[in-house]
């Protein structure tokens, strides 16, 4: 049975995530990729505070560039170095 959310959302009230012990969201955030973790933190003051407690965030170029950029880099690499298909 689902519990009904209180506070109407976005009103700064306590949500279901905020009532969890900090260890549980930390475990969840630690298993997410950096982009998703920081996105979740941007949506929640509670998670924003917890992100600072994570032991490490791993940044890679794919976390900050749009997905089509990787395809462009691969095509450029193949053009310069020769495609493995050829």
C-alpha cells in the first residue's frame, strides 16, 4: 500500500527520502554514476548535503559532454587511425 505524500510537493516539507537514515541514501548514491548522483543532489537539499559525505566521485568526460560527442570522437579516431572494420 502506497503512503500518500504530504506537504503538496516542493514546499520544503519533509519527504519520504528525508526520513531515511543517512546511511541508506549514501549507499544508494554511492552506487550511481556521478552524473545521476549530482542530478539527484540538485533536486534535494537532503541529498545535496549527503553528496559531500561520499568518499569519492569519479568524473569522466562522458559525465559532462552530451552522448553524441562520444560518437563524434570515435568517428574522428577511426578517420585518423583507420577503422577496425576496414
